[in-house]
């Protein structure tokens, strides 16, 4: 295609040209009015000279037509996976491509974002930077209409919205406003929620909200639509718990994905009360105090019995530094205030009435915890095993009682699978020199001493827990040098198991989400591989997951996280929960397809669920852009010939005037 036109290339600025034109007219017009000879010739010469200065050219261009460009914004965000939206979008995109013809239809896919909702027009602005404005014939967006960055109209080309629904939709959302990360066990925390119904106005109506902890319902309450609601959540145990809140569905809503929300709430204990009773002064007493006083989670009450309540001493009372043992207060009125009782080389010896020992046994049976660290007194007639407390002890003394010889404490195969002692398995531990022989009656033997005799036994008694350390020699490991051993770590683990620290449970199934991976851990005392666990996804679908051995009694598996919400894992009666926050929460706040956001700047709106995609040409404004491939530039007044002609005219005018 060839186009031509006259263009000017002035030699002088326009003001100067105008001044010269005025001078030429001033010199010519009066002469013409007087009908002076040669005036016309002089004026024609001035005209040619001005023409040279103006520089007229004949410009011919050879042009190549450029195709019109249309942009197709294809929304692939998470909300487009609801229902048949993706199917409608793909069908419409294929129809537009089929009817594109000579139009350069460029597709820009808007992928799921990590935050910020659906930034459709940010992608448009980035794409427009590489397109010539005179080629852009139209912009078409295939979307559900939930756009988080609508621009200010107008757009640089006709805009059409093809919406992936049959019309305006409704959706109910349960939004988490405030959720505590921690709470004290036995108390409550406040959870704040907001229920919103999108696509309709039903403010003031109510919807029931149910709150569960690890799958167990803990609270139910009605929430007014559009108004924040506060729900009290009890902290029932220490460690992490998955709190899930769900609202009853809205009839006819487009999706249930945002009808619930979940988060992890860590239960923490207030300071635990531990009662340490030492039967007589002993080097191990200092180790116990060092351990318990250094633990910020423990509040210690310690008594060392140096005389019985009825014992008389020949000294004035003001000279005595000792006080009678407050047995009534400790074992009658205040015993339930303690989370753990530790008996350090303690025997009855008439110090405690049988009723009080019975109270201690009942305390354990009802959920308390007892640790007995035993010395030679265990094999005497005053042994606790021969009192009412013996009913909760996991072992009874065996003849000959005390064994005095060097031995190395050893973790048993069962102890190698128990988290209390697993860390010490395989270690060469410094020797001890005395232990009590006993016959186990219950519990698990986690460590043995001389001749494979039981050394550490942990077990249950009723609702409570009990532990026995059948030697008073652990303090040797605190002397340093060749005797240095893990006394404090071992005792700390025993104490915290008795205090029910979740991570020290022998039978434990846990699940946690790190990034996009669900990590499953199974701790068991069984020597057999559990094989596989059952995994239930947030949408209710279940699958089996193989567990692999990672250490003695420890099995694990990893699973990609493909959905947001609460994941449930079960294996052999054990259940664990893990929750992942919704990726790009803004994207899921309102899932109802709508035209409200795009209507202000869209020339055309089409609901793809009710009508097919129109032909592409009907959505565009033709631009007829072209590209110059060649030019021909011809000056209309060549300077030299024109100057000569002007001089000839001036000479002719002079000759004419001279006649």
C-alpha cells in the first residue's frame, strides 16, 4: 500500500518566515496597486524565494498493514476452580481463538496468587507496555468478576467481561477476626468471628457457628450476619490443638470452602506445683533441687524429714532451726494442689499415718503423679511397698534387697522406643554402685541395672502416673570427670512425662504442616511397623499413607498439601489434626460470581452460563494500523533551480521597470 502527501520542511523558524512574508507583501502590494511595471514579476520572485525557505516536499510512503491486537485476560485464580467456572472459561477461550481470523489474539493467564486476591489489571498493565497503542483493538476478560484491583475508567480499548456463571451468585463467608495463639490450661480464650453473606442483604438474621477442638465440639453459638461474635474457647490440655469454627451453609451458596476456618492454639500450663519430700539428707537431694529450681515451669515445695512430728528434743524451741513436718496440710487438705509428688529415699517409719499414705494413693488413682526414687529403705520393713501406697507402685522389693556392685545403667529395647529414654539409648553411661532389687508388677521397664534387673519403671495407676527409680546413685553423674552423665536430662524427661508433656507420650501420632507439605509422625512402643495411616483431607476425601521407619519406634510420612483447611490423620486409634491457613485469604473472602466490580468500565457483559461467547470481531474496534516499509521524498522547489528562476524574474522585473 502506497500513500502520498505534501509536507513542509522550513529552513527558518515560523516567526522569521512570517516576517519575511510581511516584508515581501509590503514591497509588492503597493506596487501592484499603482500598477507599476514589473510589480507582478517581483512578487512572483518573492514567492519562489519564500517557497525555498518553506521547503515543500512530496512524500510518498510504502506501508505494510499491521494486524489488530486483542488481549484475552484468562483468570486462573483459585476461585475459578469452583463449580464449572474453569470449563466455561476454557470453552469461551477456545471459541474466541476459533473466530480470531486476522486478529492477533494474545492470551494472558492470571495464575493463582499467594496474596492480594485476583490482580487481573496489574497483569494487564504489564502486558500493555509491550503493545503499540494504535494496534490495540480490544480487551476481553474471562473471569468470575471477583477482581481485587479494578482500574479507574476509561481503558485504552473496548473492554468486554465474559463471566463464568449464569448470573449473580450468593456466598457465605466465616471470617476469623481474632484468634489467640496461646492460652493457659484450664482457662478460656476468646475467639472473634464474623459471618458475611455476599450477594444478598440479610443483615440481622442469624446463623449457627460450631467450634471444635481436634474434632470434638467445644462450643456452639448463633452469630448475627454482618456483626462480630465472640466465642469462649476452653483450653483443655497442654500442647497444640487444632481449633476449627464452621458456620451453617447458606442455601444456594456457590461454595462451602470459606464456611469454616481453623488455626492452632497452644495450651500452656501455669507453673506446676511439685512437692519434693526427702526422707533423709543425701547427695541426691542437691541434684533434685538443682533440677526442679532451674525449671521455670515448676514451683517447688521441698521438705527434708529430720524428726517426726511427736519427737521431742532437749532444746529451747527458739534454738531450733527445724519445724515439724506439716503432714495434715500436705496430705489431707492441700494434696490435690500438687501436680507431682516426688519421694526421695522416703519410708514410712511411723512418719506418716496410714490414712495419709492412703490419701497419696488415692491422689495418684484420681489423676495425680508420683515418682519414687528409692534407696536401701525400700527393702526394709518400713518400705512404702508394704503400705497402702504400695497399691500404686509398679514394683515390689525382692530378696536380697540391696545390690552393691558396679553396674552400667542400660536403656532397654523398649526404652529405646520410648521418648523419655530414647535419647540415651546406645550411650556408654558411667557406672552406679548400688540399686534395689524389685519385681515389676506393672508399667514399662525403660532402663535396667546389674544383672538386667529393673532400674527405671514408668507406668499408669488408675487415672494417674507413677515412676520408680530403683537406685539413689544418679547424683554420681553430676560429679563431673569420668563420672559425668546425663543425670539432669534424664530426670527432667522423667518429671515432664509424669507432668504429661505431650511430646513425651509413648504412643503419639502428630501432624504438622510446613510450607506445602503435611508431615506425619508416629511414635509407638510396639516393635511392629504400623504400616500405614489414614489421611482425611479438608474436603472429606480419604487416602492411606505409608509410614516409613526413621528410628526405633518412630515412623514418618510426608504428603503434599493441596487444600486449605483441617487435615485429619488416624492410625490404630490415634488421631492427629493439622491446619493450614488459606493461601491468599482475600481470594476466598467472596466466592460469588458478580458483574458489579467490572460493570463501570465494561462496554459489554456476557454471562457464559447463559450464553455462548460472542464472535471476537464483535468485541473489537478496528484500528487499521500500518508500518512504513519505504519512503520517497521529492522537493517541490529544488533550491538551485528555484533561486535561478527567482533571479531571472527579478531581472525581468528590473528590465520591465526600466522601459
